[in-house]
């Protein structure tokens, strides 16, 4: 059971090691300006593998869907970013239950966006947890977990790639052992729990009165959506890529002030550091590097981004 692109490599891994009786994904949804129906990536890949794919609009109180699951007689149901909460009737259906691949070291960062919030909060490491699902939000017992370091150069898409590679290894190595009852699950420590809520567009709003590293983490954590953004002269600028903050050369600059050094673009932050801007997108313009932004006159020395 899965829906977005991030679930496709794990579908491939399961296809290599097991007999997949059924792929469950969300219905096709309108996408783009023309609102044309678009199939979820998991459906596209499932079809290309020749697997049966179904797309129930709802999974609770849906006898037909429940019967389809029962007819498969599954040993286990693997859930990867499916996007819906499973009812007890499904959780208890397979002999080995339903298992979930979660991109954090549970019980840290339970919830919808663990990769993004780990970056925003400046974590030095995260990981992948394979857990047996229960009716709570990522609260089930842990089957296996593996740590993944976070580099200062990682943004959300890059960290997703690293975590997916680890998740594939965990599925291939640990899931068969779990099904053979060769792994003892471990209960989560509720006192150590933290949460990673659904990302809202306003989460990407940048406040340059914050320390430069906090601004940097926000930009890289919220790629590709909603990105980090701020306004200047009623125009919104989207910050696509920033560099590691460096110390200010002029302490008198107010937070949000643009400065240019040798054709390089910086924004002063609330501490003693400046944020290098590498790629930026002015409102109603294409994404561009800092030099193009300066050459086009979209930003200049002394401009100041507004406080949120």
C-alpha cells in the first residue's frame, strides 16, 4: 500500500523478494493547470510490473475492499506513504499484521513530514524505522531501525534518496526475518516521542531576524515545497538553494538586508552571520542563480527583505 514517488523504490524491492498479490494506491487525481487526471506513481509502476492494482476511494466501512484484501490471503501488508489511516479491520487481517516504513528513528518525528522537520530543526542524524502498525500515529512496536547521518549539504530531496537506500536494505534484510519470527519487536518509549506535522505553505516563510543557520535549515528542509520565501517591495522571492552561513563583515546591517560581494549575493541574518544565496526565484520569473538575479536587477545592494 503506497502512493507517491518515494514509495516506488520500495515497491521494486518488495517485488524482488516476495510474491506481491495486490498493490493498493490512492485514486487518480486532477493535476496541473488543465486538471487532467494523473495516476499515482505507485499505480504506474505496479502496472508496469504486471501486478494487480486497485484504487479504493475509501478504505473504512468498505466491505468490497476488505474482501479483496482477504481474497489475497496476505502474510503481511507493507505500507509506505499510502496517505490514509488504516482501520483495525485491516491492521489485524494478515497473520503478521501491517508494517510501515517510516523515515525517522521512532519515536522521534512521528507523523507526516519527518524528513523535512529533521532538516529544519538542524538534526545531525535521522534514520529509517520498520515498525508493526497499531491504531496510533506511528506508535507501534519497532521491528528494525537504521541510522542515517545528515550532512550540512543535504536538502530534503537528497535526504529522501539516502533514506530510501537504507529503507530498501531494511526491507530486504529484516522483513523476511520478521515473518519467520526471528526478530523480537521493541516497544517505543513514549517519553521520547516527538512529532513532524503536515507541512503548510506558511511554514516556508523566512524570518531573517533568526540565526542564519536556522534560516538555512528552513530553506533546505522545505525543498521543493513550499520552499523558503520572503517578500521585498511587495514581491515574493523563493529561495531555492543557500550556502553555509558566513560571518558578517559589517555588524551594522539590519536583518534581511541584501549585500553584494564580488557578484555574490548575501542576506544579513539576526546573528553575526550572513546567508549566501545560490539560487533564487523572483515572483513570476524563472529560477536563476545569484549572478543572474543581480544582473537582471531583481535585487541590489541595500535592499531589505520584510519581516514576516
